C-alpha cells in the first residue's frame, strides 16, 4: 500500500510529481485558512515592543493598522513558498545571454522581492502612523498647540524619508542598480530636480518658517487672501484651513508666509462699528438722552470701555446718524453673536423708550 502510494506520488505530470502538486495545494490552503490569524498574532507580538511607550492608547488600534500590510506580506510569502515547490515550467529560460540567463522563476523571484519590500515598507508606514497617534494623544493633553502642529509635520517628513529609502532599496535589490553610483551621479542638484524641487523646496522651507516664527498654530483663526478659517493641519507641503463654511481649503506653505496673514485669534478683542439713523423730528434733548444712555450701555456691557463710544456723528440725507463703536473680548463665535444681539436689543429699547424711531437699519461692520 505504501509502495503504491510512493509510486503514485513520484509520478510526473507536466514536469512535476504528484507530491509536488500536493505540497503546492496544501501550502495555498494553509495560507487561506490561517493568513489572517498569523497577521493578527504577529501584530499583537510586535505591539509588545510598543506597550510601555503606548500605554495610553488601545493596543487594538496597533493591530488594526498592521493587519493589512502583514496579510499582504504573509500572502506573498505563502504563494512564493507554494510556487517554489514546482519545477516546470518555471525553470524554462525566457532568453539567454552569453553571461546570464533569465528564467520564469527569476521573474517570480523579482516580483516576490518587490512585493516583500513593498509590504515591509507599508508595515513601517503603519507603525509611523501609530507612533504619531500616540504623540498626538499626548500633545492633546498639553496646553501648547505647537505640539499639535508639530506631530503631523514630523509624521509626514518621516514618511517621505521612508519612501525615499524604500525606493533606493528596491532599485538596489530588485533591479540590481548601483544606488551609490546613482546618487553620486545625480548629486544634490539632480535629486532636487527629481523631487520637483523648486515648488517642493519652497513649500518645505515655508513649513520650517512656520514652525520657527510661529505666526499661527493649529486651531488659530486666520485670514489670508480673503480666506478666513481655523488652521486644521500644517503639513510638509501645505496647510489645511477649515473655512467658516466648514469646507477644507488647502494652501501651499509658501503662500502662507509670503502673503499678508492676519491671525484673528491673537486679537484681544473684536471691534464692532455701525450707525443708526433717527427721524429728523426727534427733539435735540431726546437725541442727546439716547446717545447718553447708549454710552452707559456700552460702558457696562463691553470691553475697552475707553474706546467704546456712541456719538451723534452727522446729519444724513434722510436721518440724524448716531455712530456706535464698541469692543467685545475674544470668545466663541456663537457666544459673540449672542452678546452682540443683546446689545442691539438694548439699543432698540433705548430708542423706542424715548419715543424716537429709526429711519433705516444701520449696517454693522466687523473688524
């Protein structure tokens, strides 16, 4: 019985024995059944090296980040292991030169090596994401917003360096290119050109300027070239702004430092200025009393009381105009609107209480 089995298993079919086909199928089935289990097990094992560093972050997040790249790594390795059990036709020569030959298996080797390096690079990038996640969490616990701004920038920078290293490693191992000769040949100027240096370097230097001079930090309300919004992220090349309409606007870092940028968050107060027009039939004594009462209102309800003022500004074409200027301390925008509404209601009550009437609504100007 055993002899018959051995005889059948060593019979050749299309250049391979039945035993080789059995190994091929068995390895593929084993991979399909356990590759996800293997990837999660390896992820949890790797997390042990980061456990102390990432004590405040759920370890499952690390596993979720690494599952996909490790699944690719394991899948590629299993397929390569299975294919390596077969001989024909992978050992056939594609073409032959005087000093070298290229077979199908040589091509498979290069594809496998490429995918292996790709999956390893992907794994490193996911680990970088996790480390950045930990630092982002720690930065959120501090009062300084500079850390919140620095973490995503460093993350992007490290990722770009990883990409560059991975490309050179692939060129050397997969395509057998002499990387040192290539780098020497390119030189600094050549590398700059390869990276589309003019715009890229300008934006990179712009990002360094932002971190050194700190004209703004993440969360600040800024205004540049008519665009107003909160800084969401400062990246390697660009800055993301969340506009008042809640859309994301991306501006190159070069533009952020070259243009006239107004950091509205650094204001210590909001200035409100508008005019109200009263009927020409309003007696002078009533007009004077209205102005006095508005001034008392501003002194008791606004900041910078010395600069908050209401005056009888001019005789307009159809009305006597009172100019109102006051300042409010920096607060959440919705709260600011509520305080402004309260003052507007109080001014309207003062005017109507004194028997006067408006000619036309004033226009508010926010600075």
